[in-house]
């Protein structure tokens, strides 16, 4: 059975597609590509159908990550098919938990930086209104948290197989 993870930010053009690309690479490196499915979405539909922000694409490509992406809005009906919903900041966490149809679904929502023991704060700041340095900082935070997230997901996948 496939373990499904969905990253969620505001419009699905900056932070969540970046997290999706980075985590997908970590999953592939760990040999879990057949066992873990990685996706992303936004809490709003403003950019639905758009590619990722050009600055997101540039930072991903500069660091060797895939950048193909089409933005979409998260739907409450998706909770049943997902094992983990990763929010990029506290606002997304609250919105997603409010959207969750059941308490069990709400419990699937976690903050990305909660998987980084060295994180100073739990929000990944939105780089949209700044320059390229904000996108670099976002990537650093995503990469740092992805290691802990991969460990947690790997443990869950192994637990299912046992």
C-alpha cells in the first residue's frame, strides 16, 4: 500500500512545490519511490493551473531538483487518500485542520519544520514578496526538515510492511 504525503502552502507556487520536489528526491534516494507518493497543493485556488513561481523553479534547478509543477487547490475530500498532510506554516496548519472532515484527518496535518530538531521556529516564511534570497532560505529550511520527515515516513512505511 502506497504511503501518500501532500505538502500545502498558500497558492502552491512557492513553498509547497519546493518541498514536494525536495522530498520526492529524498524518497527516491532512499529507494522508497514505489512505496511513497509525494504531492502538493495550496489552501487557495488563485494560481490553480499555473506553473511554480519562476524563482522557485530557478532555485530548484540550481540545486539539482526537478521543477515540473502545476498548481492546484487542496480539497477536503483528499484527506481519506492521504497519510500525511504537511503544512508550511501555522496559518496553513489551522486552515487544513479546520477543513478536515474528522478528528483523525485533522491529526494527519503536521508542520514541516516540526521534523527539523534544529529549527528555531516552525514556519517556513513565504518568499513570494521578496527576492531570490528568500527562496534560497526557503530551500534550506525545506532540505533541513526533509531528513527528519523522511525518517518518520520510512518508519511508517516499514511498520505497514511488518
